[in-house]
């Protein structure tokens, strides 16, 4: 970046400010994108840069303006990295992706939990499979389903997690508003029809149901893996931990900034969609924004942790599930 002297501040200060901010924007974007600095370190960088400016009022204005501008500057150039409402939805019409989701096996579930309704901030209601802790607790786990919807397999996973975590209330959110299927074409339609505003309303409604003092961890698979991350982002300071099984991460730094929870990523080396390139970019984004993401790769295919799928890999699934349990126990302890 070029240095700025008092002579630069002329009667045409407005034009100079615009020019300087444009230059500084490009500088910040380049630094963040190359992972040379973290957003948490930018204040020191700004201070060092603005010591070269001699005009005190101009220095203060430019410093404060630039700090505010970070909310927009850290989007990794959204014109090149467009943000889908649900990034997984881009694969809904991909025939190869559909073929990777064979019809799940039926299971005989003797339900231990119950379906509930709660209010959502968009004036509607949402449903969830609920398993309440026997003792009063402020610890919650939000469980988010795959692209099939809130089926018996997800309810069974919710029961497994509930039994394993102890005094933690588990809520499996219905992100499809009652729609569930075992047909891959219909599942693709359900997934692609999810609107961000409605999905976020469901999550915010669940947060309100849990209460302001709740510690909230999240877990999800496939479609639900991506929304596990988004749920933890929305949880902000209430976020306790996030587990995402082969889910599509966010692509823009501005989306990741509110995240306070650590993330455990569980991925499949044979996954053609949520692959090492996609997750590598996400890891770089996490480093640039000062977030903690711990990724683990298994020699398996997409959906390897679903025992109703022909792609189920028992050895990898058991290791991944134990890893997730240990993580959630630490975070909700």
C-alpha cells in the first residue's frame, strides 16, 4: 500500500477518501484471500497503516470507516463466489448426486421421543422430534436431517445421541415442514425448495424454544451438515459446538464471522461433491476469520454414516460417530 501524507488531504478530500478506501479494500481482500492475516489481527494492521497519516481527524475517520467496511470487505469477492441460499441445492438436479442416494432401507422405530410444534419468528410454526432431558438443563443439541427429510433414521440417530450424551435435550428439526420421502427425485425437489428465510426462521424458533440461556450444539448429515454449520452461526454466543457430516460449508467470510462455536468436520474421501477442494477453501476461510475447524477424512463415500444406505461403511461410521460424541460431550460438559 502507498503511504499517505498530510499533503494528500486537500479540498478534494472526498475524492481522495474514496480512492484510498478503494485501494485499501483491495489490499484487505487480497490479504484475507491469501490467508496472510486474520480478521482478528486487522486492527493492528490498520493502526500500523494509519500511523503514516498525519492529519488526526482524517486518520480517525478513515480508521473507523475501514473497521466498519470489514463487514463488507471480507466476503471473498461475492461476485466470484456467489452465495446460494443452500449450497447443497446446486446438486439437486445432478443425476450423479441423485444416484449417490439410493433408496434407504426401512427401519422399525419404536419411538422414544415425540413430535412437537414451536413458534417461528415468521409468524408460523415448525415441527421437531423432541427428547427432553429428565433433569432441568440448559444444554441442547439440534439435530438436522439429510435430504430425505425428518425420517425414522434421523429420529433413531437423535435417540442414539440422546442416550449417549446424558443430560442434554435433543431436538431434531424438521427443515422440510412435514415433507419426507424415500424417492431421490422427490428428495431433490424438497431440498432445492428450501428457502433461506424459512430455514433460518425454523432455527431461530428452536433457539427461542430452548431459551436465551441455552448452550446449543448442532449436528447434521449431508443437507443437514450444511445447516448444522448455519445453525451454529445463527446461535452466535449460544453456540457450543458444531458437527457437520459431509455437508456443504458457507463460502463467504461475512457469513462465518458470527460463528463462536468450534467445528468438527467429518468428510468422505470418495465424495465427489463435498471434496477436499471445497473443504480446503472452507478451512482457509476459517483461518482468515479466526475460527477453529477440525476436519477428518474417512476412506468412504458420501452418506457413509447412514446405516440405511448401501454406502454405509460400518468401520468408518463407528469411528466418526465416536469422534462426534467425544466432541459433543466436551463442548456440552
